[in-house]
C-alpha cells in the first residue's frame, strides 16, 4: 500500500478510572485474548501497510512489552517494520508529548525519511475492522487533502466526548467541533485520518511554530475551511473503549454471536501476541452460560454472561455474573461477583461479595495470594 501508518497511543484517560492507573488505554484487554491496540495494528497489516509507528507515553510499560516483536502482525520482514516511539530528551527538546500533533512533530524524522505518499493515522483505543485501502481510494477519488473516517451514532448515545461534524451532499466536512457541550450532530469522527505525507509535515511544522499541539483542534478544525477535508462513513461495527462504561459494553458485545462471528471468523482476522498457555479447564461442578473463557483459566464455579481473561482461577461455589475478570485473577471459594470489572493480578478472598449497584464496580484486591 502507498501509505505508512501512525498509531497514537500515548494519552492519559481519566474516564477509565482505576483501570488506567497501571496501563495505557491501548493496552486494555479486549474479548479475552486481545489488547485494544491489536485492532488498529491488524487493520494496518491487513491493509498491507508495512511501516507503522506507534507513539506511546503514559503508563507505556505493558504496551511496549506487547509491541516488543512485530512478527505477530507480520510487519515488514525485509522492508518497513513496527517502530515504537516514546518521548526522549534531546539537545533541542526536553518536553513530553504535549498533544497528538506534538507527538508527531517530535518524531517528524519518521515522516521525512519515508517515501510513501500518504499517511494513515489511527488511535489505539477503538475496536473495529477497516480496510484502509478503501479509505485511500476514496481520498484520491475526492481529491481530498484530509479524509476523516466518520460514524453515525444512534440517537440515544451521547456524543459529547467525541469530535462531531457535519458534511454536505458531497461528503465535504463543513462543521467540525471537538467535544461539544451540546452536540449539533450525531456523526462523529472515529479518530482515523488519511492525509498526504508532505502536507502533514507542512501542517505539523506550522503548528509547532505557533505552539499548537493538538492534531484535531489545531490542524483539522483550524484548516477545514482552507483545505479539502472529506468524511468517509464507516457502517460496520466500531466502538471506542476510552471510558469504563464503553470498555465494559465492548467486552459484553463479544458475547453476541454476530459480533463474535464478525471479528473471530470473518476475514480479515485480528492478530495479537500469543501466550503459550493450555486450554481453559472446567472442573466437575463448573457451569458456564454465554461467556468467553480464555486459555489458562480454571473454572470450578458458575459463570454467566461474563468475559474471563487468561490465567484466571475461579474457586468452588463461586458465582460470576455480567462481569469482566482480567488476566491472572484468583477468586476464592464461595465468592459472588456481579456487574464488576476485576483488575488483573488481583486476589479475591474466600467468601467475598462484590456487586455493582449503580453502574460498573471496579474491584481492586491486591491481597497476598499465598500465605504461610
């Protein structure tokens, strides 16, 4: 493909509450065996983009570890590759990334030394499938300077935390507002953009000279009347996982047969770093109903409408309902968990009771797993 890829994965997000205290949002576990960033990486790979840069910053330890090898997504065996950029102190700059545009500016050499004519920019916190080639073809057909992938949200879904926009009959964006107090449209930006590489360099350099650091506010919205900015409508499944409710809802979506069919069985596939673990084990007395159970997990109790991630242990007479159990969680006997997200590597004591009464409850238990 005639494009390079950039995945923006460095931001902090307080809407994730305790879940983002020890990991970046792009590293959030999804659907039992994946991370949030896997969807953007897989879309890049499936679109034959061989050179991809990931900009990380906040709580990047587990994310950088996940990205330690490009083989899982088959990037650039002889040309291209997967490049992970974190903020670095130089003779010219000692700042952390001050925004998405600043992250690109601090690594502008990556763009300048590339030869592909186009750049595909994506965020790391969305779950979707998309052939970027179709967006690029649309971009070229419209003779656009920038193409923004958009999504029409249902009327009952609040869109005040997204960028909202309006398009004319030719799909040219005529209004673009970032996180409006009162939204004028239910069409949102999906955080996916296609732009000519040389134009992006020019706009990023101009933005840096004026101490402007945000890609959306200081470039896309600012230049929408001077440049040809078009919208490409995404009609298939798309969800952002940058809040606790959306993260919970996205994982629960994977309990629906049509969503599992779309992501797990329909081409193209979604790829992730693979752990060498045994299959899930269900002991005598285990009862499973409409749940995803990942490899390395041992179940002794009842699990209903839940997503259980890798290496979890669920004790005797336990009941897990409408919950997400993250990696390497130990749940003691006779425990009851409902409407909860249990943080990874937690140890839930025997006879514990956790239930989300007013929304989703996040359970953090760092008790010693083994005692004398």
